[in-house]
């Protein structure tokens, strides 16, 4: 068996002036979930389970999804721009809904 191609370039600490460590650890606790225990990470929807990212868009291509609850009721907004129109456009209460599809 030969050596692995995956050899580290270095195992030394990076230069602290170029890559300073944060003053305090960044912790984003779960928000709006009833699931107990550890939460899945590295999911396309992970921003939606922390408070800071709750109303940010996520981009599972070719769609753009946004969760909005400013009206009191949860509202999933979905956009899919055509190749000729690279504009994110969400519908409204007049154009969205299962009966409009």
C-alpha cells in the first residue's frame, strides 16, 4: 500500500496576526424548535433554526426560499427565476397558495 495523497502542508498554528481568534466563542442557540437534544448541522435550512437567521433567505438552487412570520402566521415564500430573468421575486397573498398553483 502506498502513501496517501492527502498529506498536510503543515500542522503548525496559523499566524495569529493574520488569523486572530475571536474574543469570545460564537454560539447560536436553537430557536423555534421543539426537538430535544442535538440538532443537525450543515443542512440547507440550518439558518432557520437560529434566531438571527430566521427570516433570511436560503438558496437550494434553483430556488430561493424565505420563511416569514411578520404577519403572525408562518409564510413560506418561494422564488424560481428563469434563466433570462435573474430576479428573486416572491408572490403575495393574491398569487400564492395551493389553490393558485
